[in-house]
C-alpha cells in the first residue's frame, strides 16, 4: 500500500478564504510512530479517574458499578468507532472540530473545539494540583504549589520541543500504567480463585449485602455518571494521529485496539473490585478501590505502590492534555477561529499555542487558590459536561459525514461505524439520556447550567463570525 500522508489541517475545513495559513508557511511535523499512537490509545483509557475516582461510583452503585461501566463502556466504544471512521478518512489535528466545521458550519467547529480546549486546560490544572499534593506528602518540606509549578514548567517545555518527545513520554507513562493494571488484574484473579487473600470470596460481596443493585436506580445513575467521566481523554489519539507517519492507518489501528481494551481494563477491574471487597468498605472511597483490594490481598506497600501509579497517571494526563489542547487551539486559529498569532509553527510545533494552553491551565491553578468557590468551581463545572457536548457533536457529524463520503469518496472509509446508522442514533440518544439524568441531582445540575452558559457563548460567537465571514465574501467582486 502506498504511504498516505495527512494533508494540512487547513485543507480539511470549510474555512472562509480569509482564514490565515500558518504564519511561517510550515506545517506540523510527522514525528509520531505507530508504537507511540498504540500506547497513547492504550494509556488513554487508564487514568487517575479509574484508579481513584471510580471509588465514589462503587460506593453509590454497589456491585452494579459493573453494569454502569459496561453501559458507559459500550457508549465510548461507539463514540470512538465513529471518531475513528471520520479521522481515518480525513486526518486533521483538530479532529472532531474540523469535521464539525465542515459538516455543520464554523459555529459547530468553534463550539466543540474551544469547549474541548477549555476542558483539557482545566484538566491540566486539576491534575497538576493533585500531583503536587502527592509530592508534598512524600516531600513535606516542599510546598505542593512548588511542585505544581515544576510540573507545569517541565511539561510545557517538553511540549515546546519536537512532537516525538511527547510521544516518548506518553509511551513510557502508558507502559507503566498498563503494567500496573495488568498486574492488578492478575492479582485480582488469583484472589477470586482463592490463591491470594482469605480464600475464594464467592458471590457474597456481589449479592449478599443489599443485592446487586443495593441503592436502586438512583445509585446506578450516580455510578453511571461517574463511569462516563472516567472515560474522557480517549479522543486525543485521533488528534495525535495527524502527526504520525501514516495518519490513516495509524488512527485505524489505534481505535480498533482501544475498543476491546476498554472492556478488559475498566469492566474487568471493576468486577474484580466488587467481588473481592465489600462495596460498603469506606476505604474504597478514602484510599481508592485498587489500594483497598491490594491491601485485602496482602500485597505489601500497596498504598505507596498505587500512589506512585496514580502520580504517573496524573503526569501522563497533564502531558497529553497540554499536547491535545495546543493542537486543538492551533487547528482552530489556523481556520480563522481564534487569535492569528497562535497559528505560527516553529520546528514543526505550534509553540505559541502550547504556551497559551499552559498559560490558561496555570491560570486555572491560580483560580483554584485564589477563588476556589467561584471562578475555579465554575471552570470545573463546565468541563464536567464538556465531554458529553463533544460526544454529541461527534454523533451528529458522523451521521452527515458518512453519507457524504459514501457519495463522494467511498474509498476513504477504511474504518466503518458498526451498524450505521442505527448504532449512531443509539449513541446519540444515549448521550442525550445521560444529559437528562444529570438533571436529577443537584451537583450535576450545576454542571449542566455552567456548561450551558459556555456552549451558548461559544455557539453565538461562532454563529456571528460565520455570518460576518459570509457577508465579507458576498461583498467581494
């Protein structure tokens, strides 16, 4: 097969004629290798949300957390398949934002792209803060805020260099996370078989403490929402694919392998947790489900081991979020949807976009220190729903893009969505249902309101710019 290279991101859009090209005429480099993308896809499904955040979902849903992660996992598989189909056909550093602009109009590209950018930048702030706290626990003499500054500066600097450095960092970060989760699955399986721990646990923890669904539908809903947000971040692999040696083949392979790994890592580990320990155990929330299980199995130093793994997961997420946000910002401004200066490329890297993304993330860190109950809370609330907004756009855009590709360029459909269009519609309805479920609890309603304001502002701004560009083109001779 002849090698296929990604076209410039600006050519993947319906940008107006006034959209600026990269200021120095250069393009993003193609320094990522297949092994980088494979590990980015693999490591992307293993984050701090799985290692720690899943504890709250278990406490709410009980053993039914298995069902919650299964349902949300099926949705994520469909979303990734849709995104894989579009990205394999039209690789672009802006991923779904580029496709949304082409299929729905610039307002959709602006809304989905900048919403995702804000989510990733705020994620950098949250991850840096959490990593700083872990390091402060290990080295009490150094303030957590000093560690936050060190991590922010280091990953900003590394992302300012060649993209292959990002790929190498993520490769090794992902390798550690994969090794940790595989080791957990092996140890957990030995525990279920009675080789480790206090003997075969049987089904007592699954059915003997209030049943499989101890807190009813309300508990399942809380667990479902927790599991959905734990999956966020997989989209970065389709952004990174545009800088690989063979974008179409790379993204196709990465998406295919990510799908079945979701089932093994998430659903498999949740099943082991609730089988081995009681869902009522308070340490599941206090220490995290993985630490609780390892301590139950008698693994020495379990807390320290998992704390180190969580730190690596946080640093990995920081690195990936800085990368993803900078490429999304670059793609948007290269299409005329932001400050022109951020479109400048130097050494194959959008360095001003990297600095802007890190700057916003560090600003969010400061907001967490100065205005924790106002500005920071609002920022975090908006990002809680951002991933669902992005998934909504992916579903709608794939419905339109698939039909167009079938008419105009069917040879580009190297990855096809399963059961199209029925499973696409099912995924779209599932996203809308999750948004509806969020209205049932006060904390989630606040996230919806905050995100709704941001979506409305971005959509209105994008629409007004779209109208202005249309008038400008109409006035040209």
